[in-house]
């Protein structure tokens, strides 16, 4: 059997498809006589636009639409005119939507005239491989381009078996996708390691796949959806990805000069925190929250193999959260290897100073710690299990260990008030030397999140997000099952406080690049050199118990706890004197206050910073 695996726009241009890399291995291990080929549609799309537009539409434009457009459906909309045989389909609705929200859509609109020609070219290339089965992986904005190509393939080659799978096919979404698109023969819902080979066996034998858990299939004109399984794939059964065909496609591509390619690896699935405390806004992991991780020794062996084979040192992990065991059995191996790797990791924001130091020593250059807020009460509403003070410590330690930290500041949680934000916003100018959030964003209702599954948390009314009106030509009841994002009544802060929050974040971002707040040691003196944007240049000098206090507050403490620790270290300080010093240091912006807890803000060592956007494609 000839199996052709497809990933369509808008997969990131600088990354291989982990899904295709895994599926390639899965099929070859389970069915060694099958021939497996791949089609990297996102790469092809960037090439197609570059050539057909005479260089006007460049790979960086694909990054813009594929990234910034995700919460407005722009990538799907580019291809919806092909799916519905109407070049102007949804254009007026998109224009109205964009005007209401001040969304820039000109790049997506400029791309759309090329979509039909691209789908035709894709179909020709895919069918040239003479496939028996074409398997699409679809996540986020890959649905419509994948459906457009699937429709064209079955029009040209009736009887071709078309299979969909991926994040967009979880739970009811997969069944809705199947029953509304008769040219999609099968939809694999959930993990594919066991289900996809089982489906291929049925296709080979011409039997009905009634025993494949979660699978959607056609029984005549009836869309059947097999019961989903609670069984998760064991780490031992998760293969190491094969990226050889991606590498060949990239090497031959004129787009190569526009991107900085990275490898993608998977150490774990699920979320160990979410198993106990599912963050209320998070819809990730769908039906597979159970945390499973490969042993650190095996993960290192996979990375070692991939790096040697592809000669790439940038490695992105897709784990939703790092396995704590990796601080014992994986990261030390990376350190000992002596390799100049650049790792990218998602972590929990309560890592210790030692753990962050180990990440930095291992070559980890970028982390996404899920900070989300600097206010403890809002973090409690999220069920994050961390305080605002701890999050500020994490931001400071990222500076100390040369870790780039990506995070979003989220708001709009039921029960939050202006009092939860005002004290934090007032302190943003003191934090300007620490890495700012990408922006302040009102949360959106995500399928599978506790906010979605439990209306008692505050979002009782919901409907498919308005952006889907310019993406799909389907009735609302079908969209309710198909889509991932929903509109609901706004909760939490609004008006003046919301505006202040956004303005304060924008000011933080604008002032960050030229801001420093540094510890320096000079004999017995502890100096704090203040060169923060918006603050007068100053050098503060501390000795004795005051220097000790600043050091002790690096870990975050209340005033009484600080007093006890100073006394244990031999510093007999009157309570009134300590309280006055804390007030003075706080007024200078050297401390962050979270309730009763104070955290020192100066960092150690001059940070190295690149201009924002450096290294972006095109």
C-alpha cells in the first residue's frame, strides 16, 4: 500500500512536522512493506507565493498570517474560497469583522487569489506519488486548506482513501468534520500510534473499521463515530520522528534562505499539573491529559541521533510541561555532552533557581513558563498553583541565566476585580528591566477547558467564535461541534482598568530593551545600578544588614520572615527600622510586593538582548 502523508499551511516554516515524522515511523514499523511519502504543504505554499507574486509575498508574510491571524481565522479564510468554489466567499464578512476589531487583513486578502492555483498544484504533486491512502494532519488553521485539497484529490481520483487526524479532530470536532465533508473517508480521533495502523489494515482487507476506537467512518451514507478509548499511548510506543523527507524538501527549497530551521522532539504527552489542577482557561490536551514521559536517557538518544543526522543545533520540544525527572536524568546529560545546543522548552513557572540555572547550563535558550499573571488572586482563579511573587522571581532568574522567556498576560476571569490588578499595574514601571509579556489578552473560551465544560465557573452562554462565520459555510449547530474557540459574555475587568492594563504592558514592552537594574559587588558594598527606562539614573549602595536583606529577598519573603532570617544571621535589626527600609526600597522600585511578600528585583550580570523580531523569517 502507498501511503502519502500531508501537512498543509499554516505549519511553521522553520519546523518539520512532528506529526508527519511520527506517522512515517508508525506506518513503517507496523507495515514495513508499505511505501510512505510526504507532502510539506506549508513549505510549498511559501514557495508558490514567492514565485507567483514576483517576490511581493514572502515567507515572512506566511509567518504573519499563520501566527498573528490564528485568533481571527485568517489562514483558513485564505483557502475557504477554494473549498466553496467562490473566490469572493466570506470576503465581505471578513471586511466587516476586521473593521469592527481593527484587524489587519490585507496580507491574507493579497494571498487569496493564489489559493486555487496552489491547491491544483498540490493535487497534481500528491497524485503523482500514486497514493492509495492520503493522510492529513490538521491543527489550528490547517482545516480549510486540508479540506480544499482533499476535495480536489477525490474529485480527480474517486476511490482514493482520505484520512484526517490531529488536534482539530479531537472529540466532537472530528465527528463534525467527518459528517459535513463526505469526501473525507475517515477521521482518527485521538492519538494515532495504535489507531492508524489498525485503520490501514482494514483498508488493505476491505473490512469495516468497527473496532478502531474513536474512528469516524462512512457506513453507506451514514457517518459512524466509534466510541473513543480511555487508553493512552505508552511512552515506549511513541517512536522517534523521521525527518529525512522534510530535510530533502527544505534543502531543495528557495525558501530555505528565509528561515532558521529547528528540530522538533517530544519527550512527554499530557500535563502532570493538569491531571491534578486543570488550569481553568486551558483547552490543550483534549481527551489525553494523562501525563506520560520518555526516560531522559531515551530522549537524549533521540536528540543525539537527530542532531547528528540533520546538523541542526536548535531543538524545540513540544511537551506541554517539562517532566521534573528530566532535571535528574536528561538535562545533566545535555550539559555533559558539551554540545552547543539551543533548546526550547515549556515549563511550569515555579521552577527553583537551581532548576533554571540547570536549564541555562544545558543550552536551553527559550522557555515558555505559563506565567499568565503577576497577581496572586487572579492566578488562584486560574488554578495555576503559583503566586505572583513566584512569577516575578522566575522572570528575574530568566535574566540571570540568559533564558528568553515568552509569556502572555491574561485577564477576563469570572470573579476578578479592579483591586486584583491596580496594585500590580502600579508596579509595572519597576519591572521594565524584566522580560515583558507579548501583550495583555482577554481570555477566549476554549473547547475542553474547565471554563467550557463547567458553566458554573462563569461562562454559561457560548456560541462559536464570530471569526468562523467567514471561514465555514455551515449552520451554527454544526459549528458548535466543529470549532475550538467560542464567544461568550465578557467577565472580569473592563473599562478604565482594562485600558490601564494594556497601556502599562505597552509601556513595559517599549521601555524594556534599554532597561537595566543590576547588582554589583564592590568590596563589602552591594551596589544596585539603576538604568531603567522612566527612572532617573542612580547607583544605590547597601552594606551590612541592608545588603543581606536584599539578598534574602531574592527568594521572596514577608517582613516578619525576613526579620527572623536576619536575626539568625547575626543582624539585630529593630522591627521599625526594617519596616522603614522595606518601604524605602519599595519606593525606589527595588522590590515587588505581592500581598505580604516582597521580592528583590535587581539581576546579576548584563543581559544580552536582540532587537525584537530578530531572526524572523523573511
